[in-house]
């Protein structure tokens, strides 16, 4: 079953969840703030995604700005970046979707359609 990390107050997350419901895609939702993915889960998702680590950061969030990650991320190792993400669910770009062989970061309808085709 598809696992989606989302935040109920996030309009992008609500759009993604509505899209999944509309397409009858079974999923379990986890609150990315109160129950974020573990460091181990984040590392596995990152490796499967094929995305650069910077893609996992919520660049418009308060935690990102307050932590000056715009500057820090340029010199952080992947391990340091994963540690930071694991410590603060608000740092993680949302929604974060674990669809088994596919990992999605953020909501893009075209990407969700591709994921649906592979389920």
C-alpha cells in the first residue's frame, strides 16, 4: 500500500490526497510533522528516488529559513542533510510518497499519473 507523509494544513498535501482518493488509490497517511519518516526510512527513500538530496527540503518553510539551509545545504554531506531532515518533519518537502519502487516529493499531477500507471 502506498504511504504518504503529509501535513493537514498544507494545501499541496490536500490536493495530493484528493487526487489519490479520486483515482481510488489506496494509501495510508502519516503526519509528516508529528510522525515523520525515520532517518533510516529517509535514507531508503532518498536512495530509491534518484533525486538530489536538496529536493527533499521544504525550501519555502520556516524551518528551512530559520536554519539557513539555503547556505548550509551547499556544504552539507548527504548524511548531514538526512540527519537534519530526520530531526524536523517541517524541513521535508511534502507530500512525500513511498509507492514502493517509486518515490515522489511534492505534488505534480503528471508524476502522480506515472506512479499510478506503475502500481
